[in-house]
C-alpha cells in the first residue's frame, strides 16, 4: 500500500510539472479548439517567413517640430535642431526599449528573445506564440533615420529593397525560398512603399506588405500598384488622431486609398479598419451576431498603441484592452483570418474588423453598414493574460519613464550645443526647459 501511494504521488507530481511546463512554453495550445486550420498544415513542410518591421518617424520632443515647420515642409529636416537631435539619439539604447526598432539598416531580431528592455524580442515572442500555422519565422527590423523627410524615406526605401534582396539571396543559396512580409508603421509604411521606387523588375516579391497607421501621401501612394507587392494590406483606426494630420509634410495625408488618386486600385489591395470593442457590463446580453459587440469608439487604438508597448511614456492608455501589447502584435492573425473568408468587397471599400477580446470573438464586415458580419474566434483571454504576464515580467524595463526622460533630456542638451557650434545664428529653444 505504501509503495502504491508513493507511486501515485510521483505520477501526480510528474503530471503537474508537465502541465506547468506546457503552460509556460506553449501558449499556442488553445489553437486546436479555437481555429479550424487546414488538415494539411501538420504534414506539409513549414513555410519560411521573413517578417521585417519598419519603424516610423522619431520624435523626442514636439517643440522642435513646431519651431521648424518651414524647414520640414521644405524637406530640410537634416539642417534643423530637430534633425540634430534625431541624429544624436538614433542609436541610443533607451529608444529600443519601447518599440520594435534596432540599429540602422536590416537586422535580425536576436534569439533567444527573452531580455529585459528588448522590445523587438518581445514582439517576436508574441508573434511566435500566436502563429497557429507554425511557420518557420525569422524576424527583422529595418532602421532608417526617422526624419520627417520625403527624401529620407525614398533613400531608406531603396536601401531596404537592396538589403532585403541580399538577405533573400543568402536564404536561396541554402536552398530556401522564403516568403516575405514587411510591416511598416506610420511613415515606415511609406518607406516600405518606396521599395518599389525605380524598381522595374525584381526576381522576388513581397508576399504581404502591411502598412499600419501610415499617412498615405501622393509621392508614394501610386506604388501600391507595383508588381513588387503580391498583396497589400492597409490597416488603420479612427482612434488614431495622428495618421491623417501630418501638418509637417507638404502633402495632405489620408487614412486609406480611394479611387480619386489618379490610378486604379489593384485587386491585391485589402484595406481594414480596426475597431476594439468592450462589453458594457458582464450581465449585458450580446447577440451572437451583434456586429457592434457593444462597441465603444474611444477604445480603438491610437497612433502610439498601434506600435509601442504600454510602458512608453506618452499616449498609451492603460485601459486599452490589450495593454501592454501593441496592436501590431495581432496583425498577422487578423490578416490570416481575413484571408480564410470568402468576401465580396472592392479594394476601395475598407473591411471593418472588430476585436472583442473579453468575448474571445472577432467580426469581419464588408463595410461599416454590414448587418451580417462573419464572426470568428479571437485569442482567448487566458492566452492574452499569459502573454501580458510574460511581457511585463520578462521584457518591461525598470523605471522606464524616468530613464527615458533622463536620457532624452541629456541628448537634447548636447544636441543644442552641437547645433549652435555648427550654426551660431540658428534659432533654438531654451535648453533649460529640458
């Protein structure tokens, strides 16, 4: 009897350890019951995907932008104090801790991802956890100057194309033909579109070009028709108050493409309005096909919440249902769910995707008046909670808001001194204010 009890306890302990290990390291266990994947996925060879993240404009202090509007509109950002500040701060470590950004150029996101303050690794970790098709993923960042400058974005687009071409060739030499996904945030989306600038023919294509919160402007909008891009996804949110208000560029900005741009929108274009819903109260009955999900507009992601982690010092709301995760973490999942549906819509008409995380549901409507949207599962609350806990405990830097402001202010003061040495007559703001 004693041996029987001992053996029973041993079995229980081993089983418990296995369950704990599975919970910690395999947050994708929910996928089997929530997503009806193709039966061939398990037996077919895994696709190799290269996903490249392209950051947006870098702004450390808004006052520099306001004081330099004429120079910015004239595409002379590099001659301003704003340009000096960005040049001096571009490789500062504190800049890499709240968003997916690394050094200039194309860089692999290092494995293992687990490292406190490694925001790029945090996003790669979350994407891997939510990759229900279990592709073989390699994640990259492409870094550019981050200046509010059309010429800088054109130059960066050409550099991205060339460096990505070289990286793809390295894979091909190993017998691997990877699929390519490029995700550009804000003006990083225009950098990504600029890959097609002056490229007439290419021996590779971008399988999925994704722009998120990108101010769409005349110098680059027509490139959406380029054969370089197999599929283009434009994601935006009406909670984003920055995207269509780029007052520092000489061009008006738009949230999504329309047919009055002077070119025909390609069938390869899919535009998606992202909305986030939250149940008004736990006891409020919600009809299974109620498109609004008790929709509350203020919860839809703002410009910062599309890309940055929740510990960024400004403009990320802690009441965001996805706190501290950026919306970009769910983009591949959203796109795959859209691809799985049979939808009748024109490239000009944005789909409306409503995420209801507390109900573990997601709706896909052909337009904002569609009364019969497609309802599909969204990521379970338990999985989101697990990802949130890991990101906060293993990636969030200590005292980030204080460290960010301290390092930023130190760089600004040094930049002012350097700028005045080069341009003694230049106007500048009082460095005692930083």
